[in-house]
C-alpha cells in the first residue's frame, strides 16, 4: 500500500479523473520542490507540470499553503492509519514506550524522505503551523502516549518539544552531513529523558 493511495479520506469517493488529477498534482508539487525549491513552486508551475489547468489546482487546494498541507498529509497517511490500528509497533497492541519509539522513528523517516516538503510547508503555514491538521494529529498522539508513560508530565508541552525536533530548517542543519542515524538516536534520547521516570 503506497503513501499516496492511503492519503486520508480525501481520496475516497472521488471520481476516477479527479483522483488521477489529485495524484498528478501532488506528485508534480513534490518533484518541483526537490528540483527547484519552495520559492519556485507556484500554482501555475504545478499545473503545467501536472498537465492540468491552474483552475483545477486552485479549486482543489486553494493556495500554495493548501497544496503543501495536502501533500504532507498524503505522505504521512500511512502513519496516520497505523497508529489507530492494532498491529505493533505503531498500533494499539504494542506497549506505549514501543509505540513512542516507533512513532518518532517513522517521523524521522518522513523527514528524511520529504525534508524539502516539510520545510516548505512550515514556511507557507507561518504562524499557523501549530494549527495544521497533520501537526495536530501528531501532537495529540504524542500527548496520549506521554500521559500513559509518565503521569504528571505536562504532556502537551512535552509533545510540542518532541515535534520541535522535526523543524525543517533544524533537521536540514543537523543532517547536513547525511548522518540520519545520529538524528534518530538524538530524538529517541530526548524522548527517554522526558519519559524515563515512567519506564
């Protein structure tokens, strides 16, 4: 099951041509981000690269911010589904400590594969980043796990602190040498510091 085909419920119930256009638009956006950088991604360029009219992009996503938001949600769709299923290590059958480690490792994997998107999404959202649906979903899940692991901890604050480690520009700087193993371990170490008393 690919990330694109599991993109939350936005893709369900669509006409075949609308779903095809949506996939083409998101793929074109991601390719332009990788090739040109966020500053060169416009609705016009995305439409041309996807082979659709600009109006199609605008009606579906509304703006660059809406486009980046939808693309991030699409690329994180497998994670969103997995945390609500039973299967370990992300799902409800696993103990909370294992779920926390697996969740953070998966976020690191998303960051590694889609760093340009994450940075572009954050810049486009600006002060609204914390209200983004994908961010809110990640934050709520972390809060739930942290409350289980360490009652009495300010889970809301701690969840924001963990997610701050995935700031696009910060991650870009920390992994400039390509050492993603160090980054993953550092995030796990931070989580251990926060919940160590609850283990």
